[in-house]
């Protein structure tokens, strides 16, 4: 079994001081195999923390991220699955060659599976 953490719009420290303590207590280093973030980490310290949980960290850029090196979209292959990752502001075209597409808007994370 592969454990994946998908999150986005953390807005730390602008809208929240940190991750909620109950949620953070469930995040054990070495337990998660992949971290997908759909943007708005905002500061490098959040990225550094997520890397302590799992070195396989995939980030796309949100409109409030300080690091402009994050890509707007990212396509990756994990095992036999091809995944797409983006913040909702970056949606430009549909890619049917992806098995799973994760995107984030202001209210929720969406996932679309192509069979």
C-alpha cells in the first residue's frame, strides 16, 4: 500500500500560524511515500517541513507562493500511474493521457480519474 498526502492552500503564515496540531500529530516521518501540494505553501519553511515527512515532494505554484520556481503544472509517473497536479488557477487544457488529475481551487481538492 502506498500512502499519499495531498494538500494545498496552507497559506502559512499569512492566514494560519501552522498546520492544525491534531492533523500535524498524525504526520509521521517515513510513513508517507509521496506528498502532493497544489500550491500556496507560501514560505520555504513549510516546504522544508514537508520534506522531513517525505523526500518525494511534488509542488505546483499557487498565486501566493514566494518561490516562483514551482511549476504551474506537474505531470509525474508513480508506478504504472501517470498523475497530473496543478492549482486551479493554472488549468489551461485537458489531458486525457493522465490516470489521475489533482487540482485545488479555493474550497476543495478535486481528483479526476481517467479509466
